[in-house]
C-alpha cells in the first residue's frame, strides 16, 4: 500500500494528466476541492468533458440556483456555469474524459 497526501496535489486534483498525480491519464480527472465562503469561478464550459460535481458539504450557487450537501450536479459539454461558494464547501469533481485544456471562459 502506498500513502500520499491530498495536500501535495495541485488544487485538490489527484488523478489526471497533470503533475503531481497519482495516476497520469487522459481518461479521467478526479479532485477533492476545498472552497471558502465567497470563492467564485466565473462562467465557463467544457467542449469535451462532462463534469460531475458532488457537494460533500456546504452550499454553492451555480447559474443562480443553490445546491448543498449530497447534491450531485452533472454538467454536460457546452453547458456553461459559474460557481459561487455560499459557505465553506468541499466537493468531489470528476471530469470524463480528462481532456486537458478543456475549460473555456465566457
């Protein structure tokens, strides 16, 4: 068994085609993301990947709709969203496939 630390990973991403990673692959990206209340990501979309976001704890607002603990959001290719953190939040994000450079700002 090998032990690693999420704290050593870049922005919580631990599987995908980047460094450091536990598994270098273009097939998928997986990350555990920690956000503070007030954090914001402007509207963006992916042309290739579907993004699955699990709200493990906390509350966020995406496209003016609030989501919270245990909600799972599926964001299809070419579907845009922003991301406003309403309270400290932890998410698990899976991007399938793990298409590098597939984030487009609006």
